[in-house]
C-alpha cells in the first residue's frame, strides 16, 4: 500500500542500447514514493480509532468491527472528485480536494444510518510531486479525522504517459457499519412527514463541468468575492461532512430517511429514499440561495428546474422525519452546528413527479 507503481513503458523499435536503464529512467521515482509515505504516516496516525488492527505499511489493512455492534451490517461507498480537480490544477489549490474525496463516500455511507469506520484512497499521476501529493493526502486525512473514520491505507500510482504534467486523479472508498435493525431504507416514510434540509458548504463535488463553463463564459468579469469569500475559495470550498452531527441526531431521534444531494441534485436524489407512491413537495424559497448559486444560475442562464437537477443548490443533505419529531430533530442538528431549514413535506405522489418544488 502507498507506494509508486507503473504501467510498462512503451517498447522501442530501435536497436537496444548498452546503457543500463533504471525504473527512475522509465519515469517512476521509488525514492519519491518512499518520501511521500513518510509524509503520510503522521497524518494517517491522527485518524486511528477503535478497530484498527494494522494500518499502513502492509499489503492489506486490518480492521475489526467494534464489539459494541450486536448485528453489524457493513456499508460501503466509493467515489471520486470529478472535474473539480481541473480547477485544483489550474489554481494550484490541492489542500481541500482530499476532504471532498472523503466526504463524497462517507456522506453516502451515512444515509444508510451507518457509522464510517475506515477509508482507503487511490492517487494516480504521471510524475509524482511529493509536495502536491502530500497536500492532497493531508486533506484526505483531515476529512477522515472530521468524520471519525480511520485512514488505514491507499495506493500511490506513478504512471508515466498516463496523465499530463501537473495532473492527477483521485478515487477512494469508505466502509461503515450499522446495526441490522437500524438500517435506514426509507420504507417508513409516509405522507405528512417533514423534509428538513441541511445547508451545503457550496457546490461540493458535483456539477463542476458546468461550473467550469460558467467560469470560461465570465472570464475577465469574475466576481471578486462570493458569500464573503474570495471567488476561488468559494468555488473550491470542500464538501461538507455531515457524519458526526447526523449520527448524533440519529441516536436521539427516530429519523426515517436521509438523502445525500450529489449528482442529479434535489430532483434525482430525494426519490432514491422514498417509498413507491410518495413524493416530496418542497417549498420554493424555504431555504436561501447563496451568492455562489445565484451567480452560477445567472451566468449559465438556466431555470430553477435545471439548477435543482444539476447542483445541490444550497442543500447538501435531506432528513425526513415524522412531523412530531421535526422541531426536536432540527434543534439537535442546529445545536451541533448545522444550518437547518424546513423545506417541505411528503405527500401522495399521484400522477405527479417524485419531487415538486413550488
């Protein structure tokens, strides 16, 4: 784990030279990979938690499901960061995309009611820049620390010719656990239930192909700030980690369903946790549109439907609860630091759409 690897260099048709060739001559620097591992070790150490039996350094990481679980069910999730990385390359902003990587998987695991236990990453590049890679993995470690899961391994792949200079790709996966009796499936959701929305920190990690088009369209006329932050910081703000606060709410209240608002926005993600025959009716204007999303909508020239189908549009996690539990659940989440809005209610679907914003 966490060492440079390479594809086989292309074969030349010219006569072989008598000069010896090293792996470094072929484009793979083992020493740089070793230096990166040494930089990573103290970052990963900060994320250690109960259950870790063997972390980085071996061929596989070992993890024991905590004994407090009676009937543990493992829940896994995997994701990347998408074309947000293109802006990280262009703007030389590498320290937060690792948080995005963790958040996209652990927030998905969370919606099953699961506690994320551990995370592994995959970092691939054409030529390894130790400082850049360390900044990225530092973000991954920070994301794990904030979500209470252990960073117990990963892979650094240096593959000459596969990626342009200065670029890399990221992928990762999380594994969590939930008591079998407490798995959230959404099957108990019914008309009259309340839909709460937890504010996003920004665009998160979906819709960046359109974000980049908007930036290109507005080139030379970009706003200096959005939502009180420099423009680039507002755009690159990492995906919010909802894990600890939502787990606390789950422990205190009978939450019926959770939906992580990722690709497809509110319109495509909420139906994934609704029983057949039900719909979510969301009230337009019940949560504020940030300056960032207002700028994106105006620059792209798209309507509200497209906004809610492309971006999270200000809501990163949806919580469905019984109406009698809504106020108390919202209060618990607010006390933990979440911005919570009552954005709608569950209704019979009839012939209409699964999500209606009006």
